[in-house]
C-alpha cells in the first residue's frame, strides 16, 4: 500500500481523523473540544485557520489545509500536536489495553518515540522506502497516520 493521500473532511464528519484535526487546531491556538465530532466550532476554527494561512476558506480540510496545519514533533516536545500523534496510535491499538500504545498525555517520551520508530520502520520496509526512520513526526509521517493507513 503506497502512502495514502491526505483525507478530505468537513463539517458533519465523525471519528478518525477528526480528533487529530481538533488537536492540531488546539496546537495552533484555536479553542475546540476534542470530541471526534466536526461540528460548528471545529468548522469555525478551520475557517479561521484557513483565513490566517491565506488558503481557500471553505471549511474543507484537504491536502493544503492539513499540510499547513501539522507541525513537526519529536522526543521532548509537549502539547496538543503530541496528543494527536498519541491519538493516532491509540486509534490503531487493536487490543483492549490502552497501555499497548502511547497514552494520550501530550508528552513525547520514549514510549511515543518507540511507537513512531516502529511505525516508520514498518512503512519503510513495506510501502514507502523514502520514509525516514528517525522517530520524528514530520509531514510524511503525519500523512501516513492521518490518512488512516493500516487502521481498523
């Protein structure tokens, strides 16, 4: 499976990747609740962000909005962008035990780094030879997570 494109989501969307979107909006200073429901407040925050970045203000989160929204995170970082990474690994956690993936605590520590490295190595070996295996969540790693690769 090659690297999947950024998803396109809009008002009315529920579940993945809405929580990731909401964490990224929060990381950018927008006050939204992370509830997995792309409702009026999330829509307003998306439109405000699009306006700030001189993007088309349509409330649709597609490749250009995602690319402008995500921020690179690595070990030692803290905050909502880190929570988004952790949320992605919890989303892929097929066990009943939340401890089998990094907890969503906003602290990019060794467990989160290990999950990122394992994910990058898996994609590098199976799908995307250009994927860097460095434990840093940059644009390509974000795209692979937010697009829903190997989830569910």
